[in-house]
C-alpha cells in the first residue's frame, strides 16, 4: 500500500501522469474508485483484496482523459479490458501507465501491451466455479423453466442501464438502445423492452466480454446479468477458438470468419 | 375450431434463396402459404435484432436462408452470418426462447424444390410447437400487434 | 385534523390486511424478491416483510410506475384517432409497511405533479392510495433523514403511522381524514393508548450531519465552481440507478410503440444522469459531461426545488447511495457541500 502511494506520488509530482485511477475506502465498508491528481489525494490509495472493481471502465471517459496521461492500478479483469480495448483500437500502446498488484503485495509496472499479454498467459482468467455452477444449473433446466427464470429476473429490471454504464466494453456514444430511427429496442422497461435490451447487449458483448462481472455488481436489482454474457464465452472459444481480452491485436470473433466453421443446425 | 396457421417470416438473400423461391414458383411447386418473404442483399446483412423484431411483431416462426458457404455473392457475407447465428442460437437457448422456431438454411438459386421443403417442414414444425405465446404476451406493444393484425 | 393515538397488537396485523383485501383494496407492501425486498401486491400478511430497513426501490411506483400507458390511438385512413386512458381507472390501494421517508417522498412528487398542468395519472392514483407507514427503530450509515427535515418517526405524507413500542404492540397514529376512514376498517382491533406513551424513545437514532439551509446556499453559490463538481463526480458512471430508486425523482420520458394500425403512448422513468438526457436534435448537449449532470442533480434537489416549491427534493433515505454502483454517497457529498 505504502509502496503504491510512494510510486504514485512520485509519478504525479514529476508529471509522468496526470491522474492515477486506483481504489480508496468508500462508505459502509465498500471500496470505490479514486482519481488521484495530486499528492494529497494519492495518500488515500489502498491496495488489498477488496480492490476487485474493474477500473478499466473509466479509461474512455472524456473527463478523465482530459486530466492527462492516465495511470491505473489494474487487476486481472482490468488488464483484460485493456487488452480488449486495445484490440478495438480504443487505447494506444504505452499511452497508459499500467501497474498491477501481485499476490505477494509487490507491484509490477507493464512497459507495453506485450508484457501485459505475457502476464495474462499465466493468470487465471476463468469465470468462478460458483458462476460455472449457476450456468450449468440453468442449462440443465428445460427451455420453459429457463424462460420463466429470466422472465422473473427481467421483471425486476428498471432499465437504469447501470450494467451498460459499468461495463468497460460498452463505450458506444450512442447505444443501440438509444437509437430511435428506427427504435430497435423498446425503451420501456416492460417485459419485451427488458428482454430485448438484455439479449441485444449480450450479443453485442459476445466475443468481447472478459467476465469481470461489473454488470451484475452494478445492477441495483441484483439480477445475475453476467450469466447471459458469460454463457457465450465457452461456445465462442469452442467454435471459433477465441477468448476475449488476451491479446492487444486480437480480432473480434464476429467480424472475422473461418470458411471451415461448422454447425449442425443449418439445412 | 380453426386449425392454427402459423405466421412465418422468411429473411432471405436476394441472389440465392430469393431466386430459388422464385424458381419454386415458376416450377409450379405448391408449398405452404404461411410465409412472408423479406428480401435482403445478403444473409450477412441480417441483424439478429431483425429476428427479435419479427417475434415481437407476431411471428410464430422465422426462416433465415442464403447462399451456400463459398457461394456468397459478396464472397464472405454468409460466413459472417453463420458465426452470428451460432452465437445467437446459443444465447436464445440460454434465455429460454425456443430455437426450434428459427430455421436456418442454405438454399441456392437452383434449389426450388429445397425451398418448398424448407418452408413446408418449418410450417409443420411450428404447427406442432404452437403459437409463440410467450413472446406475444410479453409487452404492451404485443397487445398492440395482436389486435392490429386482425384489421387485415 | 388532530391526530388520534391508539394501540394495535402485532398479532392482529394479519386480520388488518385481510380487512383491506376483502374490501377490494389492492394491498402493496414490502415482500422478499430474491435477494432484495420490493414493494409488490400481497394477498396476505404472511408475504409481508417488516424487518427490512428499506425496500430497494421507493414507493413512488404506486402512483408513478416505471411504465404507464397514457394514451392509445388508432391509425386510420382519415387520420389518427386518440383514445385517452382514464386516470380514474385505478383501484383503491393500501400502501402498507413503508418507511416515513417513503411517505415523505410523496410530498415532493405532489408538488411536481400537482403543479399546472396537473398530472391526473399521478394525482388520481395518489388520491386513491392510503399510506400506513412504519416508524424506524433502526437506521444504517446511509440514512440522513434528520438532516433534511425528516426523521425515523416523521409523519409527513402518512395517513397512519405504526410505531413498534414493544414486541407485541404497535402505537397507531391516525393522522389524516383518509387515515381515519381506513382506521374504521379495523377500529375493533384498536385499543386506547395510555397517556404519556412516547414513541420517540423507540425510534432509531439518526444524527444530523449537515444544516440543509447551508447545503442550499452553498450549492447555489457554487454553481460555477467546475472543479468542485468535477471532484465529486469523477467516479459517477452516468447510469439511472439513483434517479430510479429515489422517492422524489419525477423525470419521465414519453415513448410511442405502434405498428401501422394502432399504438400506445407510454410514460417511462428517465434520469438526468443519462448523457442523452439533454441532447438537442441539433446535436448540442448543454450538459455534455458528467460533472454538469451531477451538478444538476444536486441543484435540482437542493436549489431549484426549494426555490419553486416548499422544501428540498430529498428525504434522506439513502437509497441512491446504496444502489449506486460507484459509491457516490450523496450524504458524503452534501456534507462536503455544506462544509465549503
């Protein structure tokens, strides 16, 4: 922790970075994002196992980019988001100063995207066993039971778009749901509006989701949204051999193809 | 009691399946009349949201059909489409929407007979599955469409 | 009217709910829904949860639902024929087991929707709703009702308020004419309260953390201090969670859903936190960045509302802070505004 504060204070004072995105103690035992722009603010930085939020969601915000070169304390989900954003040409190599906290408390600074790729090769990037279990449980239900499960969950949805706002991959200036010429996705949070929004979002994240779970954490109604996007990770890996957020020059699964792709449902 | 006549929407590519469907007609092959055909330049252009809209507006079943792989008029449109459908079908299934209601096929301009078979088999399958009630009762706009349709 | 004070036994609550049900009231109360507690219709007392601090969403959905049909129309050859939706077509409703802050929230909504032109969709539903609130015996660190003119036993907006004064008994305060009418349905279950029964000793201790007048003044005078608002809002992600769970937020969107033959016009919740909230057709957006939108949220509640109506647009329930994915914690922000 002190090591981190020291490093960041130095980086800010010699103007290597304009802002450092890290974590601070929040309210009621929560941990939240901190945007340290000077030495005083840097004193509040913490680095422990409550620091699970994927801070990469803030990297593309205009107000934050305006603050100067960005430094970030990136955990594995954030590193993967950075890789995915890089592969989508949203971040240039070496434009960020990326630090990560190792399990022994030391810090690693990545000099470029390539070093992040190497780090991720030996990291655990899988969804948790609890999440695997939930997906397996849903997959073992009948279609009707699954339909009822999601119907009950989506009834709670209030279309606050916290899921979209929290997701580092949802950076479109004009989300499909906000397009009204034509209105593809009903704005209203009735069953159809909720279902279509979530299906659309899952499809637009297919091959891009790096399973950070921020969407489900952000949802004020506790809907397990991450399961929808997570469930597509395996089919995409199996069918197309691609996993999101591992390489800075990866190609999006759905904007490429293999003439030998196979399926069993097309007559 | 009237037998359930499903409403099927077919999204087809202009160069292969649409031409193939035309051939079905000129060959005087009879096939079920439940299908409304919508012509696209290529299956690569068919967004999954269009399929969702078809269900939302009252379709009981959907057919998506285009050129055989390697025969796409635009070289690779159908390859992209194939990937998209693999993912979409997975998602629909996980969300509890019957993937049997969407029939995908490759029908070339010479396969008039195949088109008739695809349509007839799809109509038969949807008749067995019944009306797409879940989708229909899901929203206010669904209520709109149910009554709107009866004006025809 | 002068309030009446009575005693009701906890054990009689099922009977009370039953009376309203059998009179054809729609009864809405906190129920467990997965991991959260929500206000939903109930058939019997057994479904009701009374020991949760607060429901995740506020009670405003009773009179201002998240989706509401306001118009139906037919598209005919001669033109569009409108079929207005009757605002009176709503049932007599009992809102039971909500908190004083929920009831208080309706005061703000009454001012907004009651302003000219009066919004009958809200007003008629509200008219037909009787509110029985439960005073708070506990609070958490997000609550700050006492700093904004409310409190754990505040009765503004409630028709009746029940306060637990012992494991078996509730103090019943009958506060309004509507409350009196409702109490008539279970009058036989009520007994007189002994003189000197003081509910305040049973209420939660919610310390005042700022002087709201200070917040109003400082917020108003800090309008142009862009650094100040930027500092507060950097971690805000611009979702609508705070506005949608807030008991006093009333912004709405109107959306038409139609086919070529007919359609409906729906009123939906909207949030000033969304980036597109103030986007003009020209492409200009007067609140282009989140700090401007965050400032607007505070100003609306603590500067414009007091200016136009009678009080601040906040009841200190803390729902926004609990729901916020980025921990914006309005209590913290207001305290820092007051301390400026």
